C-alpha cells in the first residue's frame, strides 16, 4: 500500500525528517508516536501528498506520487486518500450530510449519488438522525464521526488521521478505535494514525516511534 524510501524534510535549515524508510501493507492500522517536534505530523502530511519532501520517494499502490504535478496530485489525493483531523475542519454553514459529501462534489460525482453514499455512511456511523444538523448543533463525538464519513466518501484505499482522539474522552476514544477496526474490515481500508494517545497506539496492528526525525522501530 505505502512504500517510503529515504524521505527527508527541512524547514529553514532545521532537519525534521532525516531519512525515513517505511512500508505499510494494505488493510493495516499503523500508529505513529513520538515527542512533539519529532516529525510525526510532517511525515503524515508527506504521506498524504499535502507536503513534498526535500528528497526521497513515496509510492502509494506502486505509484510514485511525489513526481505528480499539482493538479494531478490533487486529483489523486481526492480519489485515493481520506483525512481525519483533530479539529474536524467541518464547514459551519453546511449540514452534516453536505459536509460529508464535499469531497464527492469536488470529484464531480453526481449530486444524487454523492448524497446517497453520504447518507449510507452516516447511517453506518449511527448518525442518520443528524443528517440535516449543522456542526454547532453536534457533540464532539458526532463531529468526529462526520469527519470520518467525509474521509470515506470517495472510497479511499488509505485514511490518514492526525490526533483523532485528541478532543475525545476515554470512552469516545475507545469507540473511535473500534470504529476504525470495523471500517478496516468492511472497506479494506488502511489507516495511518499520528497520536500522543499511547492507549490507542498499543491497540493498532503496528506502532512506529519517531525520534528526532528517524523511525526507531
């Protein structure tokens, strides 16, 4: 699913990633842990093609994505990668269903098909009673599940999550991880999770630790 070869990244002469080599298999849930500033989020952004490395190669499904031009890269990202963020980034003026369907609208999927798929996902996530509610009317756990549905709307093979339990209590964190497992089993999705939550990290198929820009295990 993912193969990373000798990735480096620097910001203003500060070396953040110092030669990352990594392989992640299809249908695997992998966590990435490490101290603040170790390079976890930078690596996730590079895996998600949101940031380009200074050197090295990134292959997703055997495609070397870091060689794509911007438009081609944006199209690939939209169709193949879903993102879950700690702060959701839902659009406040749109309903839950409309927020979920945004990536499908961007991909030019017919509106009725996008709305049907979005409704199915929200029903799967036990949010059928929240379709027409706006973000301000929803709880933190509900907002996170809406963000997950949005990440899945285009059937991505890969979902990247940045501190997905950062705003959740222990009960909701456990429910979220169980949801990741059910999504992995239902959709054959690969998850890469950056987290400070060691309880969550220990439950994943594999835990990777970054120390000073290098993966230690």
